[in-house]
C-alpha cells in the first residue's frame, strides 16, 4: 500500500469514529449517520478506490504521461533477430548481465578487443576472439569500441551505455583529402584498422592525386609529386601505385618497411577482411591459399574415389607437377621470383589435387551418365578423351583447368602467415625497384609560403640528421601505433652492442620474437602489459593460461624495472604469470627505479625519485616498453582536425 492510500484510509477512519460520537436521534439512522450518509461514504470510498487503481494502471502503462515528459533510461542493447540468425541460434541463452558476444565469422583475430579489456573477459581461441569469463565483464565497452571490422565482430549486449566511437581525423570519404587541401590520409590512422582497407586506400589515393596533378599547373619548387609518410600496407600500396603511374615520389618510414606486420607475434595467421572489399593496388595477392590449416576447405566438395585414383593416380601426379610449373610461370605477376622455390611444393600438391578433381568431372561428363566403377573404365575414358587427342587439344583442356585452379586459389585466400606475407610484399617492393627512406621520422609537414607545395621535415637515423623534402601532395599513412615513448637517457638512440661480431641497437622498443633471445642479460623498463608480457616471455613459454619455464640453454637473465607500480590496466592473467615467475625465481622485479646510465655491457640503475644510484648490473639488451603516443598531436600540428566523440 502506498503512503497516500494509508493517509486516505486513516482520514476516513477518523471521520467514521468522529460521526459515531453523535447520539442516535431518530429512526433510520445508524450510528451518527443516516442511510444516505452511509451510502455517500460507501460511494466516496469506491470512487477513491477507483481513482487510485486507475492512476496506478495509468502510471504502469504510461497512458497519461505526456510524450515530452517521458524520461526513460536508454534501451538495453540486446541481440537483434538478424544477429541471432547470423549466430545460427533462435534465442540467445547467455547471461542477462552486460557482456560481449563475438561473431566469429567476422572476427579477424586481431587481438584488439582482448588487449582493450582490462578484466580478461576475452581471449583468442583458435585464431578468433572468444568470451572466456563473461561474469568478469565490467561493461566499459572498450572491446566493442576498438573492434576494427564493420559490422563489429565484438558487441556488448545487455548494456544501456552509449558506446562511443574512436577519434578520427577529418577527411573527405571519397577522395581521402583532409581539411588541409593537398594533404591526404589513409589506412589505420583514418579510423579503419584493416590491412585490406589500407592497401585499397593506398592505391585509390594515388589515383586521386594523379588526376589532381594532371589538372593543376606544375610546381617547379617541388622536387616530388607526392611524399608518402609511413610505409605500412597503406603506404607501401601507395608508393607502388605512384611508381606505376610514373609520379615522382618519396617514401619515408621511421622504422623499417611494414614494421607493424613485422611486430605481430611470430607465426600469426593474418586475415584479410572484409570479404566484400576487392584487392586493389600493388600488394594485392599474397599466400594464394596455399597454407595448410583449418581455414582451408581444400577438396572437401568432390572427393576422388579409389577406382579413379588406382587407375590414374600416377598419371595425375605427373600432370600435377607439370601443370604446377606452368601455373607458377603464368602467375609470375603475382608471385615474386624469390618465392618460387618456396611456393612450388605446396602449389604442386594443390594443383595435383585440383587436376584430379577436374579430370574426374570432365571424364564423367564424357561418360554420359554411364557409371564407371572400375579402374579399367576410367583408364579407357582417359585414353579416349585425353591421351588420344592431338597436343593442341590437350593443351586447351589443361589451360582451362589451370585457369580454374588459379581462380579457385585466389577466391579461397582468407589470409596467410605473417612470415609469408612479409616475404611476399617485401619481395614485390624489391622487384619493382621501390626505394624507401627507412629509419627516417617525419617531424613536420607545412604548406609552403611561396608556392603550392608542402615542406616536409624529417630526422634520419640515430644521428637525427635533418632532411627537407618539397612535395606537391602529401599522403599520411602513419598508422595508429604512434611513436614509442623514449627513456630519455642520453645515449639511448646511439648505443650499440656487438654480439657475434655484429653491432646492434642496444635499446629496443618492441619484442616480437622472444625466441631470438637466449642466454642474454635483459633489462625491461615499464609496468604495463607489454613490459610484463615481455618479461614472462623471455624466461618462460606460455601454454594457454599456464607457463612453462624455458630450458636453461634457452632462458635469459631478466630484470624488470618499474618506476612506480604495476599499471592498473595490467591483465589479471599477466599479473599471475609475472608473480609465478617471481615465485619460481625466474626473474627479478625492482620497483621505484629507472635507468641512469647505459653502457655497452652494463646498466646503472637509480632511485626514480632521488636519482641516487642503487645498482650496476650486467646487461646486453634493454627493452623500453613504456607505452606510446597516439599521432593526434602530429596531425593537429599539420592543421588536421580530429573528431572526438
Ligand atoms: C597484433 C595485431 C594483429 C592484427 N591482425 C590483423 C589481421 O589479421 N587482419 C587485418 O586486416 N588487420 C590486422 N591488424 C591491423 C593491421 O595491422 C593494420 O590495419 C594495418 O597495419 C594498417 O596499415 P597502415 O599502413 O594504415 O598502418 P601501419 O601498418 O601501422 O603503418 C604505419 C607506418 O607508419 C610509420 N610511421 C608512423 N609515424 C611516422 C612518422 N612520423 N614518420 C615516418 N613514419 C611513420 C610506422 O612506423 C609504420 O610503419 C592487426 C593489428 C595488430 C596490432
Ligand atoms: N595482452 C594485452 O592485453 C596487451 C599486451 C600489450 C599491450 N596492451 C595494451 O597496449 C597499450 C600499451 O601498453 P604498454 O604496456 O606498452 O603501455 P602502457 O599501458 O601505457 O604502460 C606504460 C608503462 O610504462 C611506464 N612508463 C611510462 N613512461 C616511463 C618512463 N619514462 N620510464 C619508466 N617507465 C615509464 C608507465 O609507468 P607509470 O604507471 O608510472 O606511468 C607504465 O607502467 C595498453 O593499452 C595495453 O593495455 C595489451
Ligand atoms: S572491455 Fe569492458 S565491456 Fe568489453 S569485455 Fe572487457 S570489461 Fe566487458
Ligand atoms: S577486436 Fe573484433 S576482430 Fe579483433 S579479435 Fe576482437 S572481435 Fe575479433
């Protein structure tokens, strides 16, 4: 009962008691009231009851509420019927609290959601994201925000939160030109972090620039038509297209060509999404679907039966080998020469399988529904409809089959392994004679005061030699990784270590292949996920959530230096593994310290607050894994506006 209803009841009760205090003066009265009086009270009570009930109903169903006065909370995001259909379920049976749902068909296994989630709700399982601890979800929605595919593969449901979008620089969707005329932006940095998209935009932006350059008067002060800043997949595709179009170009890369791909974990399978986007630009083909793996549905549709194989298996093995060689030369435009030796064996295997299948279809057609169950039957068909034919006729049949095999290989490409893609694309750039200024960082891009061109200033190599280029157009393809933060120790960028007679940089800013380090004294600086993971990886091997110490001849002497505390965004799983390594004596962690001095085979450690020296330890490599800066400031310095929502 509500307070108002209790008050009304009490008032009526008090009234009743009060009127009953009057003596009965005449017949026809009950207590202090006449029949009419009692009837009036009865009608009044029923009326009040009716009003209260009606008001309750109206409130419940909002009949009487003015539309503009409705202040409902935002609706909770649940899966739509189309999404349920895509997930191949009729109703979703997950928990009713907020948590992410993964659409595995769309997921490219890029790790972004896993990295973004501070609560270890997600993990990569079989190359795709998976929800492994929905009950740990704290609804901050970062996993959905960072998911790069469109539509998103990671969707947070049962949440009423408005999910923000990532900041993105202003650019024209059709031409990729920013709000600074003549300056274009492509790839990750424009807001869509997908390789296929970056490659496509790299080719398209140069088409735009070539058309624009043809329309405008030449600029004698600009020695280049276009400067491409950043040579990831987007920039590489742009320079290849500029080369094809005979534009004068300069490519500037602060690390090495395709460094983002090179920094993926060793052996990572790279997906090429979205399927709806066609390849465009000079980097278009890689892998050819030749990598054996679970995404390869090779041959499942039309298995070759035993009688066929017994009869013609040997014949087709020979044919497969010869046709693979022809196929390789026919596809030489798409396969760099230096990969031929590596690609030949899997191509031969694939071609043999495909040739068998195609011949089976061809001979079955020739048999005109006659069922062939014996090896002799197959042999006879092959003899009559292929072996007995003249060479030009045989060649025509094989050519059609090769064409079909090449098309099916390319249709099947879901991606390939990091190593093969790197080798393929670097081979393509080398073959075309593309030259890139590596280890050169672009520091500023300014419109010239005395003409229609840009002045691009860079710093080259560890000596930071200043260089200036004048270009009519600029393409920014700088990705989103930003520049790694530096330790700010005086000789950080120049100091080298000589191991096995080879001088190498002593201070490194990423660790992509822990197996490359064995028996080394390593110092890692940082208290975030990158530093913690690197420290663990250099002394142990991960096997899912558990870790196994490296054998003595493969481990390293690792010291993790944390200037304050382990960062709050470090994943629970990473913390556990770090503590386990500590407990097992596999590594050393020092808090409240930093590096004071770098020497070739030592580092001097200091108290981070007082700068007092605390220790000097033997050391080969230093990994400075201390975060990085988004490139927004750089873009804003050029005059490009960034939308933040
Ligand atoms: C672990 C991981 C896995 C991924 N998996 C996939 C996947 O399976 N499929 C997929 O499609 N995508 C994947 N991605 C995303 C993909 O890597 C990016 O979308 C792609 O690299 C974008 O290409 P880009 O050319 O725009 O930028 P980037 O590849 O980032 O290249 C930018 C380049 O610019 C350089 N640069 C930056 N600033 C400057 C400067 N001031 N001067 C000179 N050079 C500069 C950088 O050093 C870098 O080499 C993954 C990403 C990560 C991190
Ligand atoms: N598996 C994963 O999920 C995974 C793996 C790697 C990275 N990531 C994500 O990628 C992003 C970057 O990660 P990150 O670890 O490279 O960086 P980060 O999360 O930004 O952490 C940087 C760490 O470096 C320290 N630091 C900064 N400047 C320093 C300096 N000059 N000297 C000494 N220490 C310094 C910081 O200390 P203070 O705290 O004192 O500032 C902090 O501990 C994060 O979002 C991270 O979660 C995720
Ligand atoms: S990022 Fe946030 S919303 Fe996404 S799974 Fe992790 S805790 Fe949940
Ligand atoms: S961010 Fe999206 S595409 Fe990347 S792993 Fe997660 S769900 Fe898959």
